[in-house]
């Protein structure tokens, strides 16, 4: 998988829409670590079943020896999703669109990756998990 810095312009694949990159990590580059509200992880698990920009190949995590990373996703949390071959795309309240590899879920759970707060808010909003309370994202 190609590395892109967080919030850089999306250019992985042709898209008619301007988007920003989130979570395109590589072992050759540092990344932001921190604690993210569990609603963000719940939101990404719901959204990962959409299979945006599905590819035929599979990207494996460069940070650990896991062969294949799966997650139970979808609204009911009962759909087994193989991570590493698709994207999660979300739109923020201000219209900004973000594109993240679905492996971002593994990066957050296993390697303490902390995505940008605006992306986290957009994911929670897109999944319908938004509440009036604060969303905790601590780098």
C-alpha cells in the first residue's frame, strides 16, 4: 500500500471528488498515536461493509505479522469483513470528504493509530452514532 500523510490530497485512484487521505500508514514513516473514543471504532466497523474502491489485491499490515485482519462489521456487527483491500470514505459536516484504507481499523486497534479529529467526527456522524456529547481524541 502507498503511504500518504494524513490530510494530504487523495491521489491513490482517480476520483471525480476531492478527498483527503487518512490512515495510509507505512512502517517507514512515523504516525500519530493516541486514544480515540470507542464510538469512532464502532463507526468504522459499521462503515467498512460499504467496500468503497474495492481492489482485487490484499495489503497486509507492515507493523505486525498478522496474516489477514478481519473485523465484525455492519450495523448489527455480524458481517465478517476482511481488511486490506478497500476504503472507507466519509464526509464531514463541512463537506470535506476523507478516504481511509479499511485497514485503518486494525491500525487503531492494534497499533494505537490516532486519526485526525475531523475524520473521527465525520465517521461517527456518517455511521449515525453522533451524540450531543464530546468525542474524545487524545494524541
